[in-house]
């Protein structure tokens, strides 16, 4: 019961600025399917277009941020580049995550590369890697080597240059944080929450998903999974060395040990880009993307990231997009208002983490360009020594989203990978602010809705989690957005919202609410009311006039708002 857990989460302690929702207890351990029709798979067909809700004031719709079937995705707003692409020959300033003494140069042709190598060695510089793609060279200064400025004065002028940056798995979020206390986790029930049917054995069939991570190691949950490897796990290494990549693979395609991935029939392509310490670099990650595309991957999962922008990694992303490959990356676990790279690049599906109440977790990075949020709190997956363990963070969210794209592609073999990614965005459940926002992107992933988008006759009006706006001054009113979303497959001719805030009652009428659209408005609560010990009770009900709602459990929300004591 996805919606029941969301209600529990609303009732549990939710801090936002100085406002909280009243606590009402812990979530039950096993949620039921998110929709009663989540197990039904519609026949493949065209994409349902989501259009404006007409002249309805206060309506919004999650139309998605990735273009459909274009081969090139629309650009995200450019994130601040951490280093200028220098046309002069001056030294590049070291930045966070920059590898000391390492740079990535791009040359005009191979002749320039050979001339560079001849000039670099006597100056104490070595070539640590070459990539025919973009005539790229990874260079490293050895002990006693000349300065970068001296090197640049002695070699053919690079067409491109930037520092090389460390790439890592997003740091594991601390589970003992006070703001994570009481957050409902997913455990073994994550697929039910996502709307995946009990029998999804064929999901992912014919689709190769590349995992750019630590190597995917052996695990009982992956015994029946087809795994191809570009680079085998190191001989004799303990399985804990490869735990992250293995855990990610299980979330995508596991089919044993009592757990299932989203797409159990997908073929996994393990492309190691991190060493045994869990650390890699931008050059190796860019090379991994290119190798995965050339090997036939249709989905590339990158539960890795860096704070540094490099020209080569950006070019590798553009190459994958041009070749119709879906790129999925973790937003990061730093709690920052910016995304890690490659998630920050245009064309990459950037995924944040949510709890079982559908709320963004406080450690999950946010910002412009975030695509959506997906389960990322205590999700059961592969552990060490063949056991199972819980995984938290945007790495898990990223993997589940990659599995969802693979599932869509397997059900629709002619579908472009970027189209599958856009469909996932379009059929997200609206959360946080009404419509797309920088906290949760297009909302919370709902695989059941995406897979059943062509199933006719589904009417479902869902009351969304209220959004509490931050106050700027102590005397300011509490402002709360109360809204509902059309999560069915048909236009709702007449949607009635019945709202009670304390003793106030109000009815809102909305007509011709399009599929995926959200409708509602802001309400003000006086400070004097919110300071009451029990707060201000709120009841919101969504009623579809003249139609039967397939999921009445998400039609009513009861909560309360109170001012946190000063």
C-alpha cells in the first residue's frame, strides 16, 4: 500500500522550515501494491500525450524533462563549470575532487598526440591513458616533473583540456541522522511499492543494461542472471570489494535468494570504472560509457559521481545520447543544491532518493535538472558473503530507475531509450511542490502507471502530500499547497476537492483534468492558529464526479500542521 505508507509519512515528523506535520506512528513493515491495476500490462502502443489542463487555475502537469524519440535530449540548465576550458597556456587551478597532477587533453589528431608524447617524457610527464575517441589523453606528472605551464609551452596546443577528477560511489548516508528518524523504509517490498506485478520474470528481456561501477561479483541472487563483463573481477578479491556494483545489479536484475530485480530478464554488462577502494576517475568513466555503447548497451547505470566537470565526460555523454542510449545517474548523497556529474549533464536522467512516504530524503542532492526521485531508503539487495542487506542512497534509486527503463524497452522493442526515460518522467506521482520542481524533479517514480499508460478506462484521483512553504519572517502565515493529481489513464471530466482546514470548509471544482495533471491551490493559516498545541487539522478529499475511482484509498488525506515551538 504505497499510498498508506505515504499517509504514514505525512503523519510522521516532517520538518520543513519551522513547520511540522503531527506524528502518528511508524509505518507497517510490508506495503501493498501501489495500484490495484499495477499487475495488468497494457498492450504496447503510442505514448499518451500529457497536455495542459486548459484554463484551470492552479493546475500543473509533469510533462517530463527528456524529449521523446529525438535522439538528442534537450539541454538542462548549465551547471556552473568547475573549471574554465582554457585557450591559453596558464596552469589550471586545482579544484575539489581534482586529481593532483592529472589532466585530460584532447588533440587535433594522432600526429599531435605522438608529438605530445615525445615532448612530455623529458619534462617528467607520462601518458596514463589514451582514448581514440576525441583523441583524448590522460596525462600525469611524475615526481620532479615540470609545471603544467612549461609542459603546455612545449607541446602542440590541445583542442580541449581540463583536470582529471576522482569519481566515487556516492557516500553512504548516515542512518543515525535525527532528520531520518522514523522515515519508513522499503525492505523487501520495494517492487510492490513501485507497482511491479508479482510475475515480472520477462521484464528486461532482450535489453542490455551496463553497470559502470565496481565490478559485478558473484551472488546467489544473480545465479540465473546473464552477466557479461568488460574486465573481470580481480583474482582472489573478497566479494566485499565488489559489493556496490553487485548490489546495484541485484536491484536491476536479481532473480534468486527470495529477491527480484525490476527487470530480471535483462542482460547485465559489468563495466568496472572503480578500483578495489571504490575510487575511479572521469577519464575512465568516459571510456566506460563509450565501451558500453559500443558493446550494445541500451541503458547505462551510473551509481557514481564527481563534483568536477570534464570535457571528455561531457562528450562521452553526448555520444551515448546520439546513439539512442538511456543514461541514468545518481544525483548524490551530499544534501547539496547541485547534482553530481554525470547526473548534471544534459541528456542524463538524474535520480534522487525518496523514502516510502514518497518524500525526498534530506541527504539526496537536488537542483535544476533533477529528473525524479525513486526508492532510496533501506532497500533490500545483495550483501556480503552471499547474504542480503539493506542499501540506502541515490545509488539504489538510480539502479531501480535503470531497471524500469529496461522493463519499458522490453515491453516495447521499437521504443527509443530516451522515449522510455521520458515516459517514466511523465507518469511520476507528483510530490513536493505542485508540478516539476528542484526537490523531486517530475515526482516519485511509479512503474505501474508507466507500464499501464495505455490501459483504457482507468480513473484515479489521488490526494498528494501537502507542500509547506518556508516562512521568511516569524509573523508570516503558514502557506500550504493542497492538491490532487489525475493518476489514471482518462481525462477526469469533473474533479471535486473537498477541503477542511480547522473549522473552515471549502470546495474546489476542476473540469477536464488531463492525465498526469495536478490541480489545487495555496491556503494560508494564521500563526495564532498554528501555535495551538494540537495544531490545525487538515482533511482533503478528491471525488471524481460520475466515475468509479479504481483506488479510493488515495482519495482522502488527514493530517495537521502546527508551529514548532521556538
